[in-house]
C-alpha cells in the first residue's frame, strides 16, 4: 500500500503540511516574523520626538501595553537645553518657553516640527476632538497664548485630557491596578494548573507504558487502596513539594484533573500523538495491517490493530495502534 492508502485510515494531511520544503520554510519564516512583531517591542520603536512616533493605536494590541510602559519609563520629551527657534506670530517674534515644562509635566516638545504635544493624550487617546488631535498628531504652535491654551487643553474633571491623566496614573500604579491584580492572579492560577497537569500526565504515561490498570475497586478517601492512578498521584505529591502544593491549592472540584473522565481524555490525547508519530514514520513506505479479533464474555467483538512496515535501515517494525470494537468499517472510521 502507498501513502494514499494510509491516508484513507488516518485522514488526509492538511495541504499546508505537504507543501515543498522551500515554500514551507518561507511560510514559517513569515509567520515567525509576524509573531515576533506582535509580541516584541524593538528599541527603535520608542522615539523621543513626538512628531516621529507611530500612533499608539497602530501597535498590535499584544504589545501596546509594553509600548506604553517604555514611553512612561522614558518620560516626556522635554529638551530644556534646546535652542527654541523664534516664529513671527501677530507681528512679534515668539518661541516656546522651557519654563512651561515645569508647569505642565505632560507637555512635550518636538524639535523637528517646533510644536508642543501631550504625552498623556498620546498614550491614552480617548477621542478625536479637534483640540485633542492638535496635541496628539499635528502639534500646537501658537506661542502667543500658549499658557492659556495649555490650561484649556487640560480642561475640567470630565475632559479627555483628564481621562487620559487618570489612565496614565492607574497604569503607573500597576500594583494596585485592578486589571493587573486580576492578571497576576490568573497567571498564578495558570502556573499551578500547569504543575498539576504535568504531574497527572506523568502518572498516566507511566501507567500506560507499564500496561497497568488505572481504576481501583474502592476509590473513596477512606480506602486503603484507591487504585494505581490515585495512589501513584499521592506518592508523587509526597515526593515533590511543588506538586503537593498544586494539588492541595484551593481549586474547584472539576479542576483537580483526577476524575476518570479526565484520565480517559488524556489517554486518548496521548494515543492520538503516538498515532501521528507512527504515520509520520511510515510516510510513503509499503505497510500491512495485522488484525487479531476476539470476543469477551459478553460476546462483544474487539480487534487489536497492528501496522507492520520496514524502516529506513531495513528493520521490520510492528506498531500497535489500538483496540477497536465491531467490524472492519468501524475500524476504518476509528483510525
């Protein structure tokens, strides 16, 4: 039988996985590049001059908080030693005053455009009103009444600038930020869950490899022998403090990962991975199917299925792929 026949039993391979090595390599490189761009922030992304910055909402949502964090760490662009140029406004030469930096901590100056911007409104834009756009995208350049315009931009309690200020301060106070507290709690729960899941998978892999039964006749807490799975999991906890804490941590009853249903799901997942490895090992080689049928005490048919083939070094390999019930059509559907 050829590769087309083995696909009949194990399902068709997705188109992307049978592309030429070169096209697959280019696709993987492009995907990896896009993934890196979505989760990594380059040092060149953090620009001091407000005019040259990319709008905050143009960043991927995956890295937007990191961009904000870096700009906050860098601080507002306030070049106090800069020689501010003079501009003819209403018949008089006027220029940006460095003393404004002391009064308005959010104020930024762009040397390339000779314009003023708002760091808070840039990091946390809350609207597209004309006045806000000036301090975010275009830049403010009317130095005649600059101080009054800066005060007007700040506005009252419900102004967009004030909303941006509140978000700015909450973002800086990460320890007491509710979103951050919840995020940290979820991360800690995820770590505990991974430790618990890894321990359960280790126990299941051991029992499966040794061909041992999982369940016990009496799995109650008062039982002296609760079955191989629970007893081995208990021994694992006694030998490993981290696993013990994970199993004894406060978690919902359906999150302990010790129920028979969860055991079967993990076993089936392991079996599926093993079958994938066997199929990839056979590839387009010739193979044969060995089937041994038997009946249990309830006269229910069960078939043990084995694939036989020759590997790359000429050795005959036999791989057991599962036990299924019913006739051959059921076998084909199962595989």
